[in-house]
């Protein structure tokens, strides 16, 4: 089982930036694909971005393309989500999740989840 711990959330004004971190343990880091998802109050959990175990494949939701960047640091077993040009619609609890090797935008294909971190963007 993979353990994931998110950090880096907070309150930011529109147009600002935040960097979320997802610390991964319990499995060889290079074999774990990680996805970021978000869930706003009363809404379903939506895909944001994903990165393969090798780091060579990245995929973003259209709503964040060009503003968010996902990356991974094998020395720290950590995956990052750099969020720039934030807008109020980005307000949500952000979760990272793990699956074996390949990327996916589907929540059902991820077996392990973190506890989430709150991101609030004020207008």
C-alpha cells in the first residue's frame, strides 16, 4: 500500500500562486504514477493532472492547462503541483493519488489516496 501526504494548501488571492507537495512512501517511487484531483463543495472529485512513474508522461485537465505544472523529485519521493494564475474556481480540496506506472485521469483507477489539502482562492 502506498502512503501519500499532501501539503502546501492555503488561502491566496486571485492571480497568485501555490505549490502543493505530495510525499510518497511504501513503494518504489519510480513505479508509482501520481495524479492530482480536486473536489469543491457539493461537486464530484475532478481530475487535475497526472505524471507517470518515469516522469516522462504528463497530462492536464483543460481547465488548468498552461497554469498548473506537475513534476516529481525522485530524491525526495515527492510530486509537486505548481499552481499559477489562480482563479476562484480553483478553490477546492486537492488530493494526490497513486497507481502503478501509467497515467490516468479516472479516479477509479487510483488505489491509494492522501487526506487532501484545502486551497482557497479569494477574488
